[in-house]
C-alpha cells in the first residue's frame, strides 16, 4: 500500500506539472526574406532547447512553450510583432538576424517591460550606442569579428589594398568601419567601397558594385553582406572570376550561407563565426557535443551558429529565471548580469555594463569541396584558422563609454 501511495504521489506531481500554466517565450525571427535560412535555424535551436528543459520539469514547475512571429527582417514589422507577442503574455522575447530589427524590437520590448535577447545581431550599435538594460546579445559584435579577422589578414596578407562592398544599414556600416580600423584600411581613397540597399537589393546592385571592385585593382574584397544577399553576390563574383583574382573576406559567415552558395563557389573565403559545430571538439565541451548530436538526429543537419545562439538563449533565460526564482524581467536581469556560463564551448559571461556575451571568436576559412564531402551531412565547411579570447576581442569599458558619449547616450544602461 505504501508503494502504491508513493507512486500515486509521484503521478500526482507529474500531472500537476503538466497542468501548470505554461510559460510562453516569444521568437521574433525572419521566416521570409533575405535571412530566412538563419531564421529557420533559430526556430530549430529554440525548439530543441525547450524540449530539453521541459523534459527536466520546465522552469519553476511550469512547462515552456514557444510563440513566434515573422519579422521578414523589417524593423517596423518586428516592432508590431513585439506588441502582439507582449499582448499574448510572453515572458521574454528573442530572435532576429538583422541588427536593425533587433535594435528596434528590443526598444519596444523595453517599453513593454520585457527582456529581448539578440540572437544574430552583429552591429556594434546593438550593445553600444543603442544598448539598454532590457537588451542582451548572445552573439559577438562587429568589432569582435573585425579583431579576429583583422589579426589573421594582417599576418597572412599584410599591406594589401581592400575594396568594401557593404549592406547599407547599421550592421553593414559598423562591420565595415570595424574591419577598416582592424586592418588599417581607413583611407577610402586607397581602399574604396560601394554600398547596396538593405533590404531589397537587386542583382543589378550587386553586379554594379562588384564591377567597381574589379576595376579598383584591390587584393582583398570585403563582402559585408549576410544571408541570401551574400549568396547572390558570391554567385555573381564567381561568374566574374573575382574569387580567383581576389581574396574574399565575409566578416560574418554562417554554415547556411556557405551551403546555399555551394562550397565550390565559397572555397577559400575567409570569415568569422562565434561557433561552429566543430567548436565543441576543439574546446572540449561535452554539452556542445551532445547538442550537435541531438540536433543532427532530429533535423538531419549540423547546427549553425544561429541555431546555437537561439538554443543558448533559451537555456540561459531558463537558468536565470530558476536562479532568480521568478520570471520578472528585473529579477532575471539581476541574475544574468555578471553570470558566467559554459554551455556549447568554453566559458562565456554576460558583461554587466553592456550586456554583451563576452566569448571566444573564430576566424574561419571555407574548405575545399572534397574535404567538405567527407562529412556524413556534407557540411564540414570551416577550417578554424585563428582564435581570439573574448576579453581580447571585446571593446573595453573605456571604449564603450566613449562610443556612448559620442552618441550622447548615458554611460550606464537605462
């Protein structure tokens, strides 16, 4: 009888947990548009994290569930999504691939009293001049990318001429500026560039800009584009033979971008990543290895850095809420600030003064096609050619304060 009573009590606890009101997380991501492949990766990473957390009993005895809206990488649409998700009663918001989207959505989230985690938002402005208390960025900044890539380029290709082809919005602007500083190519008369519209660039825009690059006689083509825009530009560059005449560098690469363009076209292209599916092996991360395995079994593909970021955000919010014993935004913020965590690679931490996740960043080079195809999923795209610790890559407090001062922003997050 005692055993039956214990079983009944255990069953009762399980039923109570199932009956508890779920906590809803809001994903504001691009289901359509130039960045839709990165958006799909975010959805997959988030769902895997939610399933894992729920299997362990949820957060504060309540299961997690996901509600999502399509941002289409448009700031105005993303802001409207924040209102819809807030009206549904979500506990927090995350997502984005366009930095303009993340910045606009996070500001509206702050007005609604909700945390916003930037998933893929590399613009310096995200945690720089536009940073605020309710925004946390899991990926690295443009400056962090520029430092690791710049160090590698300066060492392997010193004193070369550059041409910059840049998406005309906040990520493109700060990425170009950061890479120019890191490589000593700020003189635009010696290292010229061209900008293409975002969103909505046409093939003719990319072709005209690439013709300027070809005529410039530059040794390095910095292709400051992302998602489908990068893919379309690379196809044109391949048709023009530019990838054989110039070293192409893409400040922020991703597995899905290389896959869409094809390893033949992308061979030898340099870039940076905050994470690749090979990183857990390099850093000795058992949790990271398990994530790669579980993601591959579920989706029959390796996870990209976009998937890893969304997965990490869900786990980090759940961990902070558990430690705070609350889903209240202010209490979760307090639990996050200064918190160190090791999940999918080596140690990271949420820096209190700007809410940047300080972490190792990697310079990568796309492997030859025959090496790529040795992988069971045919996705072994990246050779890691350089690595830089987060403290060396991230701007200092003094640099951050100067950026805020120049933008007439307070020297503490508000």
